[in-house]
């Protein structure tokens, strides 16, 4: 695998306000995500040495490379804050087909993400046969999701919201819907 690079944010740090502050975005992207990229590259480099410590390399990649992948999707899953942010009619229909209604989907997604124990992610995934499924990802683990694709993910590590919301993860998630990039979700559903 080639050297990984930190992707640029598709918006400025402050454009997600008031759902997510510029301060959080800057720290989250420039420090946390950059750190995962750096450590993933160190692990990939270790693989090219004469006697790699495979156990350590796999552990490092599982955490840091997956962290890099998840954050890269997370940034694209968001866009500038909109008061009346809503899914496209096609997406709404697709979600309603799998979850009964769009309101049900939103409620289930929130429940999934709110109840992650400790650090992790809430995720909407698409199975190889096209079924949509909600899942919790502990830390950054997604190695077990072979052939499932990420459609919509939300970071519920404390670093993603604590500076703005303290321990109120539920409020963070409620406001987060105003920055969901439904055009990106539509693209991932169609892929
Ligand atoms: Mn994060």
C-alpha cells in the first residue's frame, strides 16, 4: 500500500458552525486525523523492513489506517451548516424502504451512535448485496466489515464534540444532522 496523505477538508474550519466549532474541526483534522495518517505510514514503512513485527504492524494499521479511512469519509459526509438541511427525495425514499420512514432511520441512527460505549462511531453501511445496516464501530475497527461500504458515519469519540457539548453527545448528534452532506450520501448509496 502506498503512502497515505491527509486529505484537505472540503470546507473551511468554521463552515460547520454552530453544529461543530472551528476549534474542534481544526484540532480534529490537523491533530487527530494527521496523527493517524502519520502512524499508519510508520506502520506501512515497518512492513518494508527485513523483519517486520507483524503483530505490532497489524495492530497499528487496524487502529491508524482504519482511523484514517473513517475520518476521510466523515469529512466528505459533511458540508456547510444549513438550517433546513434535508436529504434528496431519492435518498429519503431509499432510507424509508430500509427503515420504514426517514424519521425512523434518523431515530435509529441516533440511538446507535448515542449508545456507543466509550470511543467509537455510528455508521450506516451497505452490504455487498445492497442491504442497508446500522452498526457501531468500536474505536476505529472496521476490518471485520469486509465488502461492506461506508455510507454515512459519525465520530462519537469525545474529541469530536466535548469542547462544544461537554458530555452531551445526544445534543451533538441532534445538531450534526444540519451538516450531513446528503449529496455525498446519495453518491455512496448509488455506488
Ligand atoms: Mn476522530
